[in-house]
């Protein structure tokens, strides 16, 4: 196998959800349509790299910063939904279940993997809540141990601000991840959110 091909497979196999086997299949598919698909993928990736920015307010990705959600004045600017990842934000947006603003943490706290608060976008959240007199913060971290720990930590950090802090009520067993919920469940989880004890 040529170096170029090996590099390509190695690169693709690092993507989440693609092991070496799926990476090989994806590359072979691209090679089958080498003259149409490959240049198209290369151009699209290059254009995305050039234009896509990380929103400095919420951590979403968009072609502008602040992103279009942060700039949308039709949304409730007194509530912030805190999510672990951009994929979770997209899941909530796709379900049209939330009309406020978002804050993307960029992961969770983890004792096992030694991820502390400074690895997450938490300071910006605390500042945002304080400076904008946010009425409600909805913690929509996953129903995993790390997700719960993170929600608890954030609620403690927000405590002095006296903002209402709620947590999604999950209609699924502990361990559930937001990105995998269907829209109905997501909507119900949001509607029946409860205050953190
Ligand atoms: Zn934003």
C-alpha cells in the first residue's frame, strides 16, 4: 500500500465512529469515485476550515462569531441551556424544543480521566450568567456519572448568583446521552425539567 493511502486511512480511522475497517471502506468508496468525490471532499473540507468559526460567547460553530443563535433576538435571552457538546446543541435545535440560548462546555468533568473545571468552558458561563442577569440556567448534560458530576459542580458555581438552575428530567435510564434521544423524549425531558436539589 502506498504511503498516501496509508496516511489517508490512518487519518480517517482517528475520526469518532470510524475504526480502521470503516476508514478503509470509506477510502475505497472515495477512490471508486476518485475524480468526482475526492476533489469535492477536499474543496468542502478546505472551505469549511476557512469559514467556520467557534462562537466566542456560547462555543457553537458557525460562519460568524457571535453565532446566529447568540445574535437571534427572537430567542429568550434570559435563559441558557448548558450542553456538553455541539452535537447536543444540534440535537436540541433539531427538535425545536428550546428557544433560549446555549452554552457549550466542551465535555465533562472526569475524575477517572483527570479532567478538571479548567478544561471546560465554565468560567465564561459564570460570567455570562452574572453579566446578563440570566433568569434560568438549564443543565442539559448527559445522564452519565460525569454528566451529573459536571451539572452538580456548575450548580454550585452558580449558587451565589441566585439564578434558577434546573436539570433535564430524563425519561431514560442513567447513562443516557442527549445526542441519542428522539425529539419526543428530548422535548419531554426539557418540559419536565426540575430544580436541582
Ligand atoms: Zn453563540
